[in-house]
C-alpha cells in the first residue's frame, strides 16, 4: 500500500472529479429521480460520481477492495476477512441534492481493521474540501483544523431530513445549548473544524454515509485521536444510531 499522504492526495483528486460530475445535474429542471429502495432516491449524478471513484480507486491499487453505496451487495462471507478496503458514498445527501440544497458531499474513506485511517469529504456546490489521515490530522481547504471539547452550551447537529426530536433529558445529558440541522457528512466536518460539538442520530444510517466524516472527526484532535464508537465492515453495514463528540 502507498503511504497515506499519497493516497489522500490521489483520492482527493478523485473526489474533485466525481464532484464535478454532479454539478451539471444540481438544480437542473431535467433531473430524473428513481427509487433504489425504501426512502432512498437515486439520480444520474450518484451513478456518474460512483463510476469516477470506483474506476479511479481500482487504478490506484487494484488489490484494495471497494464497498460503495451503489454496489453494496457484497456478501458478508466475501468481505468479513477484509483488513483493508475503501468505502465510498459518491453522493451523500441525495435528498438535499434533489431539493436544491448545496449541502451534499462526495465521501471516500479507507478502512483498516475496522477503523477509518483516511477520509475525504468534498462539498462541490460549496467549494469545500476536507481530508484527514491517521498520520497527518484533519484539513479544510488545505488548512489544518481542530475540533473543540466544549463542556457546556454545546452546539448539537442533526440531519436535515432524517431527524427525530431530541428529548430534554438527552439535551441535559450532553449539555446541549442549541441545535442545528445540517445535511450529509458536513455534520462531521463542522465538528472537525470546531464550529459544532456533537452529532446525535436516532435513525439507522449506513457505514458509507459516515466513514469519511468519522475520519475527519477522529483526526481533528489537537493531541491524540478523538474517540468514536464506530467500527466498520459489520455484517449488515447498518448503524442503528450514533453519538459523535461524546468523548469530552
């Protein structure tokens, strides 16, 4: 395997190329939407972005397998012993994309022994690029960023289209002062850059939705690594709920 810095540079370039494929469809009156499953819309932008990333990663190193949202039906028996693999969401926040909200992202993560060691999150409609590696920390548009460990009056994030009301006792438990709705993996990015503190989700979410953002969070600490509860390559690839930022 190439070193993480080299892989991050190459995978960031792939994310840029994939993001460029999505933009002609964004806010297009001709955008066609199909359903690939319950409450899971699909557009040509998803598919074109996926093709760029999957083909590009295979050219970078064909020995590293790939899990993508658009080709996720790999049996657990086949992948359960994978020690190193890519996990990709070619267009995270498809509902935002369809609604004309620019909070959609391209997500690429490299997983080693169940832990993300590299994460790329780009928001092409907002000209935002985040990347992080285990060895180099977390960056936003080329500048090092750090998360914060705020004890009181914390800013909590929830999904724009997939949120449930946070109970008062939950707000008290996590010392939440305000709530904000944000789309896609930008929730992780906001925590990683220090503009929010905690992300709470009570609805199921898939591993490819969070792996790249989780890498941003983990490697955004000023010292050491932020603690995340997430482990990847589970049998169903489904995460039932999560709280990110509860390691203060």
